C-alpha cells in the first residue's frame, strides 16, 4: 500500500511572514528609495556643476571633500604635491594653539609659532611670537596679538585660523602658505596617539600655580627634573603651558622655548620606525586631526607633512624666540594697566627681517663687561630665600658694581627680577649688562623726583603697579631680586 503524502502547495499571491518581518522590509525599501533619490540628486548636481565647468561628472565628484580625502589617502596626489609648490621653494606654516572649549578665553592663542621649511636646502626654522606682543590696530591703538584669532573667529566662525594667518602675513610682510590651529585636548590626544614623546628637559623647575584641568581658581604644584623625560599627552601639555616655573622658567619666553622643544620631539617621534606605518595609529591621528584642528589642509594633507619632514636633518633646525632680552627685539611697557611687548624698532623692520630670513641665526650680541664708570646699586631681596641679596651683591661687586644699600623688598615672592633705572638712561650699556646677568625686566616708570615736581623721595612702582619704598639717594639702579636670578647665583 502506498502512503498518501500531503500535497505541497505554493502560493505566490499570499504569504505567512510575521508582521515584524514585513515592517522591516518596508523600512529597508524606504531607506533604499531615499538613498537612490539622494544619489540621483547628487548626481544631478554633479552633472550640472561639471557641465558649467567643462569637466566630467567623475572629476567633479572626485573633488568633493570626503571623496577627495579618500582618493588622496589611497592614491596620493592633491595636497602632497601642492605642499611643495611655492614660488621660492619655501613653505611657511603658522601654528596656533588655543585653550578650546571649557577654558577661559577659549579662542585666545596660547601659542603662536611660525614654521618655515627651506625645501631646497632642507632646513627648518621655528620662530615663536609671544602672546603679549602689541598688535597695531591703527590710530595709536593696540591689542595683544593673542586676541587677533579670537576676534577673527567671533566675526567669522570657522575661519578664525585662516583670517589670523592673513593678518599676520600682512603685519610681518611675508607669505604664509598654510595655517593649523589646535586646542589643548587635541594636542594631548595627538601625543598620546603616537605613544608619547621624549624630551630633554634643560633645567629643573617647579610651578606652584598651575591650573588644575579647566579650572582657573584651583591651582596645583607641578615639577620637572632636568634630563630626558618620556611624556604622555597630559605631561607634555603641562610642560608647554607652565607659566610660573622657578629657575628662570617663569616667563613666556622660556615657555616658547619649551614649546619648540616639544614640537621637535613630536617631529622625531613621527619619523621613528613604526609610527606612520601602523594603521591603528594613522586612524587615531586622522580622528584627532579631524576633530581638533582648524586648518586649510585636509587631514591627509597634514599626515603627508610627516614624510616630507624626514628629508630634513635635526642638525639644520634654527629656533628663535622674540624676546625683550638686552639683545632681543622687544621692549616691555604698560598700556592702560596691561602688560605689553613692543618692537624695539617701532617700524617693525627688525621683526620683519627675522620673519623673512628665519634660517639666518641671529648672532647673539652677547654683551661683554663694558668699560664702566662707577655704578651704584641698591639690592633688595624679593624672594623668600634667606641671604639671597647678600650672595648676589658679592657676585656683582666682583663684576665692578658698587653696592650702596642692601635689604629686603617691601613685597616678597617676585618671580622675575626687576631693575629701576634712576639715571634717565645715561648708563645704558651698564644697565644692559646688568639685565643680562640677572635675567631681569626693566621697569619703565621709575618715578624720579625730578620728573614729578616733588623734592620728597617718591615710591617705586613695578610693572604691575606694586608699590615699593623710595630708593636710597644717589644711586643709579634699584634691583629687586626674583627667582629668575637664581641661575646667576649658581654660576
């Protein structure tokens, strides 16, 4: 006997799928339709643009930002060739560092650095510009140069870096080819992405007033010891941001030098074996660049700079910092109660020459002990170091200075040493040498009795309007010692 099997029936007109499966099918179909519509619209737009420019549709679509980045990353070209296509075979890149979201004055530039690459002689020059440099607004008005970017970004969101580069190019009378602006978080993340950097710390210092995180009120103490140190992103950021370090590291000029050291260390790490051949590192670097940089280069264009830098030897790197040293290009002054730095030559010729010829290392006009008349000095200890004034006085006497008076300053805790010139600039050579030895700042408003119409001794005011007692009669200079002079005492 044959067993009867149930008949198989196939019905293409009805179905027994669950409702959930049906809904997914409808949603996918709708998404597919939207994608097709979007591609069709983009294709139509590309066709219209291509026809207007006399190009093919594929050429037009190939220049769209995302597709262009992928094409340049996979096939090369684009920014790679454009980077070196300059009329004088020199590449000038303006690097700006800002605090970013969460910081006071998030758009103020904490770092301003002009990097120049000589593409023929394979040389690199780094010129640091202090953020307190007075930027001329015209009609005798000035603002600190670190505010230029903030105003540009406020007026033209997303274009602050490029417009700042245009302003600096005009001020310095140079061509700036590219600009890159990075915030604090991006800086730290970039260094972490390359597994940190190795920096040779030139001298030990302690900063007792370093801001904790994004806070401006909570301060902590940070320290660095002389010697080679491996730094992660957070450590490197602390190293370049520190502003109140001891042992001569409390000035913006010292900070600029540390920033240059870190940039060179980053360059070295990028060129090391494995950094630019590791896909995961490249992916992380791309993400950091895309999220934290404002620049006129694509992320792939920036990554192409690293192989380009491999052609430049570390022996051909020139680093310079605009400063108010005796042989520097700047002088300090107070404008409306605000500390500013002005060009020693008001026409900016000295600074422009340096920016235009950065590969020529400015020979230090190291001052030798001048043939001095008798120079009478009053020394006051502005630090908390017991016997510091006596120690410095003994060393200065060996250099030919006459110490007339010795004691403590009215206020203690000075970071920078200060010199009050009571001669009316009649002993400029002696003053310059004294400033260089002590690493001191010149106070511009010495309040000479002959200038204020009073015969009574007048108090002295520092650049921050801190009042000190009147000078001893008959002296040439009053020196208030700060921590910056410790290095002189150790020579």
